C-alpha cells in the first residue's frame, strides 16, 4: 500500500481556501504558470475560429491577437520551463547535466507519443505536441550552454533559419522535385504549421530567460520593457520591409513576364522561351523566398515574426511575473491551468473529438461564427474550474505525472561507466 507524499498530506490538512491562498507561492514562479495558461487559452481561441481582422478602435476584434502569438508564447514559456527544470538561475554541469539530458529525452518520448495519439483522433486541429517532442530532443545539447551563448544561437537561428528554409523550398520546387509537399518529414519539421526554424530559437530564448533571476521585480520589469521594444521593432520594421519587398517582387514578376513574352515572340511557338515551364530555373522566385524569410504575419515563419511575436511573448512573461507578485491569489485559476498545460491541451483536443468530427455529438459547437465567443469562453471556463480543483486537491496534473515518470525512468538507467564497474571491467 503506497504512502501519501508529504505534499499530499499537507494539502489534506488545509482547507480549500488555505490551499488557494498558498498556491503558487515561492519558490514556484506563479507568473510563469499564468503566462503558460494564457498561451493555452489563446491556442484554444485559434482552434475555435477566432479570426476577425484587427481594428484598434474596435475592442471586439482584439481577440485576433491570439493568432500565431499564443503558440509562440507557449514555445518561449516551454523554454523557460525546461531551464527551470534543469536548474533555474544557473546551468547544469557534469553528472547533473547528464541527468538533465536523460530526463529531457524521457519527457520528449512521452510528449511525442501523446501528440501522435492525438493526431490519430482525426480532429482538424494542427496538434502542436509532436513538434514539441522533437524540440525536447533537439534542445538537449543546449542545456549546458551559457546564457549569452544561448541568446546568440537563438538570434542566429532566427535570422538564418527562415532564409535557408525558404531558399531550399524554392530550389526544390523549381527543380521539379515537388518540394516539401512530396517530403512529409521535411514538411513536418521545416514548413509545416510549427517549423523548427521558428520554434527552436524561441525555446532557446526561453531557456536563456530561465538563467535570469525571474523572481526579482527588476528582472520582470526589464523583460516587459525589452519584450515591448522587440515587438515594436519586429512588427514595425517587418511591415515596412515587407511592403518594400512586395513592391520589388511585383516589379521582378512583371519583368519576368516581359522577358518571357519577348523570348516567346523571338523564338517561335515551337521552341521554349526563357521563362517556359521546361526551364526549371525560371520557377525560382527570389521575391517569394524573401516574402517567406522576412514574413511578419502570424504563422509566416519569417524572421520578423520571430522577433515581433517573440518580443510580444517576452513582454507578456514580464507582465505576468509582475502581476503574480501583486495579485497572485486572484490569478490562481489561470495559474492552475498553466501548471498542467499538457493535461489542459489534451482535454481541449479531446473535446473537439467528442463534439465535432468524427463523433459529431455537437457538430456546430465550433463551426458557426456566432458560436465562437461562447465556445471559447466555455472551453476556458471548463478548464479553469477543472484544473483549479485538481491542482488544489491533487497537485500535479495527470499527464504531467506521466511525463515526470518517463523522465525518471529514462534517468534511472546507470551510466556506462557504472555498468562497466559493476561487471569488473
């Protein structure tokens, strides 16, 4: 018969309101949980169909800000969570680093398996968990890096990655290989809904943030300020550059059409002109490469989206850290959702499976535009109540316990040197 943990015994001795008042107290960073909870709510909003055009004068359209930015906030907070798990405020070394990497591999396998299982449900949601399983594997070599190295690496990937992927996609398409659509693995990792070139630098940025003193007011205020500056710079410069680039691309396209027409007239109808379909190089469009590499719109995967939305995410984290210091008790329900994001996200995907295709118990629950605000608020309300009750009574979320078990199981294997010593080698 298992013995209850000290934490469980302590919770049973407290009243519900006492547990509420103490939830998220130091050393836990409640502001990170709040930011993670907001990211989950934002992704739900995208899934239920929040897609109005943004109008600063109309507050009802402000909900469109969740598009693209929620998943990016989730990525940055995921990086922060990884950093906290392996050692907040410092970097692991030696045996501690080896243990952290093994635990991360165990977590990655569990998240990847869960994500693939949710994909099999056949919902219309672009499930984000499989890419996170891959990201947790890819981030293991970076766990021992210094904060400055992480920042430089993240910046380099944010600048170089989108341009490289855009160029490769354009070249493969122009060569007649079909590009990413003909290579499912490449499409999943590089040009899908969650490309690694966007999510890896964001997670590295979050890992670097975890090396800061996040519990300090000064740090939170700096994050809010620096994040706001990055957001303004990324969105502002990106919008300006894309406007100029689009005009340049249009001129390039017009020139290309003129060249094709001239070659056609000069070469006769039986010969391929300079811009004909038989010339693969003619399909390569530098304008499209720049458009994808320098994109600033949600889910464009461009450098300026990474800078703008990444800055937005950092600012939100800073504001949440400050808010949790002042009104932590009022934010407990949101923090409870953020404390179990895997469980909350999975519950949301399962609700789509039950209410819409393929079971169709309530097929219009998320389909009609008039139902979107109500559906979104309904999903949020259910998660707030359910996660709060679970967190205050049981602590860690059920699926978070599974990933924790997978991490411990992976780390339980003895090191190669220990095995050799045990056999007398």
